């Protein structure tokens, strides 16, 4: 063996210094040279797709569990909805922590840790009907795991695509034994794709850059996201319960409606991503998705049959999917190069935690105290058809609640 002289240490140090002193313009050229394709780029998209498929598949299916738990009598509507709300809120609340950990220790490591937490939380929740334990497992543990998977995964495709970024993001953001099977699927699929979740741009050194907080454009995007999120999960959690209580649909039909919702959600992510790249533009497409979803959420209580509820669910799901697949693209476009995308998204999602936590439980309280009348009374003042009465009683009820509404205002 040939011994390396100690005098080579200064040479090694000089080489390392030279390598780290490359002009920033050359580094910027490397960073801005988006592959827009290739095996590794599409493997990242596939991994991110699986992450979204699993995380949001569980979130958007909670309405079925909500109806199931209420039928078991484990708690009130507001209390049971806390299971899903805690999970969603923690997913957003820990986004900044997830982005910091991903930048420091690596994206794959954090995603794998999230996979373990999320799978374990779902698996443990299948063994209990205790409301506090369900909040801890299906709520807290799932939320922690989902955050560590979602935030790192959602920020990766933007490193590999520019011209096809909308399409890439669109592709990427797609009872007891059900929970166990879901947990096993999460663990297996995420473990298979974690090795492919590679970063192209080296993690930023030093402290995170929060200069975007001084820009008005950040707050425009934030408030749009905040109020959108506040109303979004109300329909996700309560459409199945509405189908049962007002339309008399069995659990199988409730699951079918939510399958329509989730299938349309995937279609919306793909199609709106493609249309935004080719024809409409990213920001225009995002605004369209926002407003159509809001209109759908405000009118789904007017559905009077199985078919009409499925149609409204499909519309909400389609444009809701488009909204969330385009949001990282819009953020990257508005703040191009200003800060790490993971930091930007982590900050936004963390700040909308209040909306996620408040929406479904508040709706549960309204449902408990005023039933569906509380949700429908204002719609009736605008001549929406009441679903819980015979046609002959419509005019009388409209007049009654109009008088109550006016007396409250006066």
C-alpha cells in the first residue's frame, strides 16, 4: 500500500476550496437547466403521484369513516369530525418542520419516516372504537406521517420540470379491515418509491429564506388558499352523512359517491395540469378551479337524488384536484428563485392549519344544533329547493325562515 504523505492535506483542502468557489452564475445555469423529462424525472413524478394517491385517498375518504363512526355512536358529529380535522391540521401545521428536516437530512429520509408514521397510525386505528384513541392514531399519527410525506414530495417535481410542470404536477398529485389494508398499501407502495425521490437542486445551506413574507402577492395566495381550505373539507366529510340522513342511501352508495369524487379529483389534476401548460396558463387555470369549486361547495346541499349528488361531487372533486395540483406551480411561478419552494409551501400550509381544524367541527356543531335546517335556511331565502320537505310545505317554510333571518338581522 502506498502511503499518502501528510503534505497532501493542504492540496486536498485547496481542491475543496476551489470546488466550492465556483461562480454563482454557473451554479444558477445548472439549477435553471430543467431536464423536462428523462427516467429519473418521471420516477420522481411517479413517486410523488403515489404519495398524493395515498395521503389524499385517506383524507378524501374520511367521510365514509365519519358516517361509520357516527353509526357506531362513539361521539357527536363535531367530536367525530375532529378525527379527520386533526389529521389534516397536523399535516399542514408540520409542513415548515417537514421542509426544514427535508432540507437538512434529505428528502428521501423524511418521506420514509412519514411512511412509517402514517402506516402505523392507520393500522393501530383499526383496533379501537375509542374516540380519544382514534384521534391519536387516525388523527395525530396519520397527520404527522402525511406531513412528512406530502410536503417533500410535492416540492420535488418542480425541480425537474419547467415547460411540462403543470402536467407533471397533475400526474403527481393524484370499516376496520379497510384501515388495515390501507395501512399495508401505504407502507408497501411508499417503501418502493422512496429510493426514487431524489432532489436535483442541492439543499440550501444556512437558515431558511422568509423574505417572501414581505410581499403582498404571498398574502393574496395565502388568503385564497385559507378560505378555500376552510370550506373544502366540509363537503368531503359530510357528503356521505348527508347521503345517508337526507337521501336514505346505504353505506355502499355513499362509498360510490366518494369514489366518484376521488376519481374526478384525479382527472382534474391531470386535465387541468395539461390545459394550464398548453392553453389556459397556470394562474388562469388555478383561479377557474378556485371559483368553480367554491360554487360547487355552496350548492351541493341542493342535490335531491343519488345522481344529482354524484354529479355535484364529481364537479367539486374535479376542480378541487385542479386547484391543488396547480397551487405549487403558481407559487413557483410567482416567486421564481425568491426562496426554496419547500419553505414557501411549508409556510403556506402551516398557516392554513386553523382553517383545516375549524371547518368540519364547526359544521358538526351546526348539524347537531340546527340539523340540516341551519345549513339550508339561508339557501331557502334565495329560493333553493328544501330537500327535507314535501313540495306543498315549501312556501310556508321559506316564509318562516325568512322571518327568522330578518329578526336576527334586525
